[in-house]
């Protein structure tokens, strides 16, 4: 049973639904697995807890 972990900034629910569907489809098509065996875990990191190029993402706004 594959488990895919996605670490990202906060997103709306609809794009997350689409992402989970597409990741599941990729495993089904590539490995021939039944979709019910694919798990996708999404962890969202707030912008004040994520840094890029030496600054917090929240400060780039």
C-alpha cells in the first residue's frame, strides 16, 4: 500500500481533492494498483512557519 506525503502551504479544498485524485490515478495507472490501496497525506505548513531564501514566506507578501 503506497503512502504519498505532500508537504505544502495552505490550499483550498477543491485543489486538494484534485491533487489526491491525480496522485491516486498515477499509482493506479503506473503500478496497476486498486485505488483503495493508495493513501495521500497532505500536511499544510503556515506561511509563518516556512522559509525560502532566508526569509519567511509570510514576509514575501
